[in-house]
C-alpha cells in the first residue's frame, strides 16, 4: 500500500483518486512519468523547485500532505468500485478530521464529486466544505490523460499559494 504523507498543521492536503500501478510499484505518489503533479506545483510557485516522485515525502517540509480517497491501486480510477468509494470516503473523512489541514485540494473534479456527492463542481474553492473548518478546493487532475496545458493547470493551482489560502 502506498503510504500517506500526513501531519498536523498542514497548509494543503492534496487528495487523489487512488494510487496508479506505477506509483504502487515504486512506492511514491504521482510517479507515472506522464503525470505533471510536481511540475505544476513548481510552476504555480507552491514549491521552489520541481520535486521528483521519490521526494514526495518532502512535500511535508512545505506544509503539504498527500493521500487518496481510495488506497487500492488500479490501472485507472474507472476500475474502482462503489464499495471502494464508500470505504474510502469513511477513511478519508477521518483523516481530514484528525489532521485538520487548512485546505483540502482535490486533484480532479471526480475526487471531490465522489467524496461529496455534489455533481456540479467548478474549479477553485467550493461553497460547501466536507469537514467543518477545512476549506475545499477543486483542481484538475495532473494526469497526462488530461487535455489541459501545463499553463492552464498552473493557473488553477496558483490560487492555492499560501497567501491566498490564509
């Protein structure tokens, strides 16, 4: 199982669907070479350099955590079951309530939709938060399958810079 990177007093908790097979194989989040997660964080000014997947634990030094709504690795999110989401939702809400980050950043609209049950979701801060006291932010998936440019992704993630979060 891919380890979470969690701590108290996080500025941002990044929440994905579930580990991909490549991430599970190497033991690091966002490890698929086509995934732009670490490039986007750097370009958006959230990190001072582009970290590698092997440095995913170093996000804690920036005040950022990593977890997923479902722990089970699959080829893609479409391979997840309703039961995966029911169990995952329970575990995720417990993690959020325990660690109480300032912001949950859902890496993909579908992640927030599966957690919240809300169908109509826009990018950015959400009007309804899933855990009281923690702001919810929805950003695009950084998967190479997403047809957004690095610049488009970066503009949405840039709104998460610390001065905008507080």
